C-alpha cells in the first residue's frame, strides 16, 4: 500500500485529511547478532518493506489508532489509559511510543493514526520497530520536537522494553530510524555512533536473499531474556561493564577465568567473536572485497547455532542447503528461534539456490519458506 492509499483510508476513517504521511522500514542484520545488549557492534540495513502511517494531531490528548492489517475498528486510548503492560496487542507499539515521549517530557498530546505495513510479522525483520519508529517520527515532526534519529530510537526501545515488556536491544529501532539507501549501518551500540558503509550488491553482481522460514518458536521471548541475563552474568564474573569490553585478543584469558561456567563461557565466546566478525566485515567492505564477507557470515551462523544456541532446525536447513548449492555465505538474522536467514550469492546462482532451498523444505515436510531479495533501502522519513 502506498502513501496515497494510506492517506485516503485515513480520511475515510477520521473525516479529514491527515497532516502528513511517514514511513519506517523493517531491517535485516548483516552481521552482529546478540551483541547490541552487550554494548557491541551491529550492521543492519533497511528493507524496502515498511510501515506507513498517516497521522494528525489532536488537542485532547486522545490517541486513536487503526491498522489496515488487523481486523477491527478504531481503538481509542485516552491519555490516562497509557500504562505499561496494559495493551497486549499491536496497539502497544504506537501507544508505547506516545507514552515514552510523554514520559521523557515531550509535549505530545493526542493523535489520529492509520497504519499499514508490508513488513512480515514474526519473521525476525523488525516489524515492531518499524511500527514504533514510524509513530515516533510522525509525532516528532507534528509536534516540532526536532529529536535526532538515534534519540527517537532510544525512546522506541524504551516503549518496547517497558511498555510492551520485551527486553530487546537498540539495533532494530536504530536501523529503522537511521539506515540509508544503498548502505549498511555500522553501529556502535555503546554510544550509538554510526557509519554508513556503502553496500551496493547489485553493482558487484551479487544478491542477498532473505529466507523467511515462517517458523515462530514458542518461548522465544523467555529464551532471549535468558541469553541476555547470561551475558550480564558473564560481564559481572569478568568484572566489566559489558562483554564489549573483552577484547578479542583477551578472549582466551577471559574464558579461562570463567572456569567451569560452561554456559556463560559459550555466550561470552559468541559475543566477543561476533564483535570481531562485524569489524572484519566492515574492513572487507571498505576494501571492496564484498565476496569475502560470505565466510564471515557463515562463521557467525555456526557461533549462533553452537555457542549462543538461538538457531533452530529450519534456519540450519536454509544455511546448510544454501551453502551446498553454492552460496557465498549464509546465516540466521535477528533474534533467532525461527524467523529468517540471509543468503549471500552470485546473482547468477539465485534461481537455482532458491529452488534448492524450497525443495529441501518440501523434502523435510516443512512449510514452504518465503524467499525475497533484500535491497538496502531508505530509513524512516516523511512521505507526504
Ligand atoms: C532482536 C532484538 C535486537 C537484537 C537481536 C539479536 O532483533 O530486538 O535488539 O538483540 O534480536 O541480535
């Protein structure tokens, strides 16, 4: 659905044209997984799939929400109804953002909102961050707050952590808010410093596929929290603020100090080696050696599968099949336990690869995956 259609539907619903229309994308993460809550490095890029919101201000503090993607009418939330943990459906994301803005002392009263999103949900592609960021940007713009993208991302993360109750890091919201077309975002999650790294695969005869396994494992929320707690335990045992502070060269010594804490040792090993893989990827891309990032991606998958243990049979099936069919590299992307994998391949190999992965899923009796090409796209912006 385009900006025009979203605006027209808004007008039908609320009886007046919207003041504006904004968009915020989903993302894939190229490399740097489960590092963001360890103050580490990540490297996401924005997808063309995005959430679009038509929004107008209201002076009475009421938030009215409607989604083209969910059955049901307009949901009306009076200002005193915005309370963490209260909303348990999709409205928690936009409501949480309005709550976080007000909590931070920004003079946001109410809004009428109509939303529509093409970011697949439950696929590990940050559909919720897209919803949060599009609302944050719209309210920022309409109420003249002038907040930079990284600050909007922080407020959206607070909405997700406190209002929705999901203990996620800062990557997804920053990716949606700050990515630029044709680039991957090299982000230091400690201070949110950013570098846009040119990432034009098509110019080099390459493609990056997203394979959505359509699997959503139960308990993923709880498992994510457990990994996070395990990393915090590791940092505490090693006497550092965050695992980011363990240099790659000091990894063996750190692991030795963890003695028989086998579970924590594995988590630490993943995080420290993953930060190094992000830095290696950046260096290779800067050197114009894009094909060479393939094996780095694949190493990252092995670490997530064996050490961090957040993969699942379907993600492993994508990675193994793609590699055996000639992919340059492949890995799960996002939080794991289902969702999507990415596959880096020569453009000329893409059709065969896709077919091979689809056949492997059919042979294993699994639901057919959704495969699409990921083109580094624009971050959040005003459309109309
Ligand atoms: C989810 C979270 C992110 C990040 C990834 C794993 O997408 O929302 O903050 O932790 O998992 O890298």
